[in-house]
C-alpha cells in the first residue's frame, strides 16, 4: 500500500509522520478545491455581466453613457476603453483582463472611477452583512439549544420563528425603528456613525435568517440527543446544557452550516433594502442610484462585487465543514 490509499492511512498509528503528511495533503486539496470552485463562480459572474451588455437592446455606447447625451469625445473614450471596434472575443478578453486588475471602467453619469466609488461604499455593506450574520448565528444557536427536545419552549420558539421568516426585512426594520428609535430613543434613526447605528439594521436583516437556521439546527440537536453517545455523556454526570453545547451541537451543525451558506446571498440582497430603510451608506444606495440613473458600469460592478462577497462567505462556510466534521478531511474513508 502507498500513501495514496486512504485505507492505509487509517491503519497508521495516530501521530505517525506518514499519517500527518497524508492528512495535510488531503486538507489542502479540499481547500484548493473550494477556492477553485469559487474562482469558477466569479468567472461566470463576470462573463454574464459582459454578455448582458452585449445582448441588451440598443447601442452599447448609449447604454454606458446612461441618460446623458454622448458627445464625440465621450463616445471615442468609451470605444477605446471597451475596445468596441475590436472583435467580440477580443472585447471579452480585454474585459476579463480589466476586471482581473480591478478596473471596472468609468461612470459617465457620476464622472467618477467605478472602482473607487464601489470601494468607498463597500465597507459599510460588509459591516452590515457581517453583523447580520452574527445576529443570525447567535439567535439560531440560542433558540435551538434552549428549546430542542422541550415541548412548550419548542412550540413557542417555532411560532416566533414562523413570524420572523414571514416578515420582510424592511417591514421589520420599520417596526424596530418605531419602537427603539422613535418611541424609546435608544438607537439613532439613520446614519453610520457608531456601533449603535448598526444594531437595528443588523437585527432586521439577520433575525429572519436566524429563524430559518434555528429550525434546522433544532432538528439536528433533537436527533443528536437520541444518539447512544448522548446517553454515555449523561452517565458521566455532565449537565444537560454541557451535553447540548459541547457534544451535540457539533454533530447537529452540519445541515445548519450548509443552509447558512445557501442563504448568505439573501443577506446581500436584503442589505440593499435595509440600507435604504435606515439611511445607511453602502452598496444599496449606490445600486439604487445607479439603476435610477441608468448607470450601467456601476450596476455591472455592483453585481460582480456582490458575487465576490457571496463567494468569499460561502467558501468560508464550506471550509468550516472540515473543522466541524473530521471525516471530511480525508477522502473515501
């Protein structure tokens, strides 16, 4: 047998050099596989953005200029920038090369570089999305751990989760503003000055996601609590909360992590509306302004940046599998 045979690795003693080498090789191969699939998704997003520009009705120069009337100088600059006088395959390769170097062109509506515009508004959106994801995870874990296998707490939590899932994020945001900003005056109404201005937007965006994930996580916890290892842990004298957090939660988390990875895209689309409701800066305002002003270069850049954020977050979720389940770190075990 050789190190390429996974069965041989299982027969090696723990801590042996051959087993460590095999483990590291398998781990890195899976990490590179996840990253490679993310690169393919990004390439597909860039290709679709280029194709949408080509198949859109009308002249490409007029589409890129927006509502403004193109002057001969502007038209010449656009043709030179996009290579419109070149064959289609050359235009596509030039577009890929520009995107690869972070060049998304120029907004002729705003008279600004698109990359600089997006980067200036990217951080507020990333803060909101990350905070909403933290809210979703905390809510899901807390609700699932405290109510799994308990009849009445489970029913009450399920009812609350159904309400949250059925409530649009913008409507929940309006309710939170009315209660905590206008009535109790605990949080600011709009802006992005400090941490307090991030609380309500993150809650309105993350609670619905957390409600979905908690239902899956609770079911996994209830199944784990019925496993033989749970009986063994109880016989050691461990408390019920320790059993749920230290032993069952890890077993139950894989389906919830998978679902979270799929729903990350919902955070990005929901952030566009949430930023408008709370008057926050970010890609949401940039996107709305670009759509209303028919600023196509900015719209395409926002779509690609959104795909990038989604790929990064979903790749991190995929890599989390390797740490949650050791069986995924080796092939064909």
